[in-house]
């Protein structure tokens, strides 16, 4: 009996070894998933905050990509539209944004939602968060995920999210979309698909 069990285990191990691969070996044959669907969004300015994350001069490689692909312009356009509607705007400190009428600056960390930011959101009775900025595969992704799990409705305009590389942007968008299927608290959109009401 023991010999039979041992033989079975050895056979199973051999079979697994024969078929087991790893992502490095399969890298060149990996296929990108289909692009996620974008949605029109209608939100109330009084119940929504716009977060602009990690747009800093200390991160020139990310900011350069933002400028080159027009995302800085998209962020500024949406930010101006939000301010005109009286929306709460929160951002990390950057000289080029410091002249704007943003409410405050959150501490720079990999998960901004759990520092003083959450107090600001609570005090302003915020229910929805528009997230924009750089370092999308780190701070943006972690903040959006944390906000969704905390109960906020997260709006992610894809033309306002950027990183140092195209692949990180794609991976971030895919993660925001694929992690959204159970609770549906993250909505992918574009800045020109967002309607803000007073």
C-alpha cells in the first residue's frame, strides 16, 4: 500500500514538473486582455472630491510622460471644471499646482487614503472620489483600491492617470477594472465623459 501511494506521488510530481511553467518563460506569448469599457459619469460636486496624486517635480520621468501624452492638460481641464462647480480638490504639493485653489495637500505615501486625507473626506461628507495623477501603478492604484474598500465610489478617468511607462498604465487600468467586478465601486471613464452638477 505504501509503495502504491509513493508511486502515485512520484508520478504526480513528475507530471506537474513536466507541465508547470512560469510567467518569465511565458512572457513573450502572453496576450494582453481586451480594453475595459468606459462609462459616462454624472456626479454631484458637493458629494465628490478630486484627488491629484504624486504630480511632483521630483518625479521628472513621470511628469514628462504626462506632458507628452496630454494627460497634464486633461488633469488641469478636469480640475478647473471641478473647481468651477465648487468641488473639493485635494492634491500632493507641487509648485505648478500650488497657485490653484485646492483645499489641502495630503502626505505623500503609497496609500494616501489612510492619512489626514480620510478626515478631510469625512468632514466634507464626500461619497465619490475622482482620482488623477502619476505613479499610477503604486500610489494611484493603492489609493483607489483603499477608497473603494472603505466605501467610496471611485471614478478613474483614464486620461488623467499616468506612469513612467505605458505598460504600468495598462496594468493599473486592468487592475482597477478586474478588481471591480464584485463590488462595482470603481468606474473607468474619461475626463470629457464626466458631468458635474452643483
